[in-house]
């Protein structure tokens, strides 16, 4: 497990326009996100989950091909 001192920290400065800005504004009004930072974190978690699923499927496919 990663300790607090070992955790990486980055800063993201981002300006959104158009549809993505509208989505965030609407989601905040609806209470789906508590802040724009929360939205970015939720989006990154969702992306990580999708990538993990794809990696797992690829690994399973590779295992079946190796048999």
C-alpha cells in the first residue's frame, strides 16, 4: 500500500468551453458532482476502470490463445 509520503501529486490547470463546460455546470446543479475537481477525479476513476477492464479482457484473450 502506498503511504501518504509516497503519493504522487500533480497540478492540473484546465479551462473548458462548449459542451464539456455545460455538462459540468449541469452536473454540479444536479448534485452529481460537488466541485469541478470532484468531476475530474470521477472521470479519471471511470477511465481507469475502463482501461482495467480492457486490460483484463486482453489478458484473458491472450491466455485462451496460449492454450
